[in-house]
C-alpha cells in the first residue's frame, strides 16, 4: 500500500517534466501546495495513530495490573487450599486415632462384661457377701461400679470427640470444595483478561503498522516536495526532453502492443491484500513472464524516469506527449536512460525472477496525467 501511495507522488512530481507548457496542467507551485496539504493530512493521521497507540498502551497497563491482581488472588487461594488440605489430613489422622481407641475401649468393656457374666448372674451379690465384713463388701461393689462407669464414660467421651472430628472434617472438606470453585472462577477470569490482552496486542500492532506506513508516506511526500522545488528551478533546462506533440497516443487505444508476452495475474482495479486482509486498488496490471524477457515500449516517447523506486524496484516512466504516460516496474534490468527517445517496440528493460511463487512478474501502468487507466482497454485484444 505504501508503494502505491509513493508511486502516485512520483507521477505528481514528474508530470511537469513533460507537459509544463500545457494550459490545463497545474503549475509546479500549485503541485507543491497540494503536496504540502497531503503532508499536513498524513501528519494528522500519524498523530491520531500515536494517540490511539498511547490509549491502547494505557489500557494494556490496566490489563497487566488486573492480571497481576488475579495472579495474587490465585496465589492466596492456593495457599489457603494447601492449609485446608494439611488441616484436613491432620484431622483425619486424629480421627483414625480416636477410632482405634474407641475400638480398643469397646473390646475392653466387652471382655469385662463377659467375665462378669461368666462368673455367675449373682456376681455382684457374691462379691458382697463373700467379703469378711460389710465395709469390705461395700468397697467391692463400689469398685465394680466405678470400673463399669469409667468404661462407659470413656466410650461416651470417645464417641463425642469422634462426632466432633467428623463434623469438623466435613466442614473443612466443604471449604476446600468452595476454594476449588473459587480457583476455577479466578482462572476463568484470568483467561478472559489474558484474551483481552492478546486482542489489545493485535490492535496495537495494527496501529503501529498504520503509523509506520503514515510516517513512510510523510517521508515520501517531503522528499517529493523537495524534488519538486528542485524541479521548479531545473524545469527550463528540461524542455528538450519533451516529446513532440501530436504523437497520436490517444488514437492508439485498443491497438497498443503488449510490453511483453505473458499472462495477466494481477488485474487493474480493487483487490484484497492476502496479508493485510484489506481491500486496495491496483493502478495497473501484473504480468507473468519468463525471466529475462525483454520489456518493450508500447509507444514512442521519451524516458523521464529510469531508476530504483521504493516498493516497485527498477522503474521506467515514458512520456508519450499529450499528458499520456506508461510505467514499467519490478524489472530485473534497466536498458535505457533518462532523456532517451524510444520508438514503439523498443527494448527498455528485462523481467526477472521476482521471488513470486507464480513466476516472474512485472508491473505495467498507463496514465492520463495523474489518472490511472486500465491497460487492458489500451492494449491489443488478440494475443
């Protein structure tokens, strides 16, 4: 896209070289004013892109803060989950201990009861009456009663503590489950924030790309303005480069020879850039040809540009008089020079490999002043 905008600037600068005497042609001073206006417009675009860049950067700073908060929240939740896990395991171990003691106490009480039962059903009475005197019998009865009561009390105590441990363990397990749900929610929120950061990164990259393009266009405009200022002083010396008027270019519409044999793989007009995904306008045609093929002038004229041009590689511009021009770009070799007059079908360059998977491509335009024309309407139909 940058190359197309800069190429338009080149044409704007070169036009006075050949048609400065035409009454309908804008003066170099007017063209300089147009370029300066474009510089102001592009500068405003770059400033807006810079403002958007600062805005997105501020948003990304907030996103980073949010992500940091989410990370701290997750760390706290995981720490609490680990503490709950340790407490849960401790209570489980304590619960297992009480269960063992309860089981042992039950076994002890069961054995004691079986022993009393086996002695005889009147074991307590026999223990009383077999004593040497009443006081000793009472002590024996009290002793047996205390033992049984202690056994029962131990069982009740163990059962109570075990019940409490079970309740506490259930509470901790419920809390751990709640923390797991909270952790999942925070992870989801973190993922959403990270996704927003990815989208903002993509937006920032696009803004910076547009900003860079704008800066390149501004640079090209300033260079064009400087070249035009120089041209305004050199224009009188260039009169001899103008082709003769009445070269008949307009009458050749539909009858011009092709600059080289090949297939049109990039037609004139709007097209969608596969890399940027945006729609642009092609001001000429891309023609596929064999590497090393001679590129020839489609009509007699004078060479007004023959050099490397950013975005188009080796570029040749011919002026055919009556404000008509033809452009030949992406050439492997330039076989002419500025000021040379060429005839129809004269070799002016060669096509190269071009680095395209479709083969060797070169670019061709026809213009009426600054307006691009569809070359297919000017070239011969039979090929």
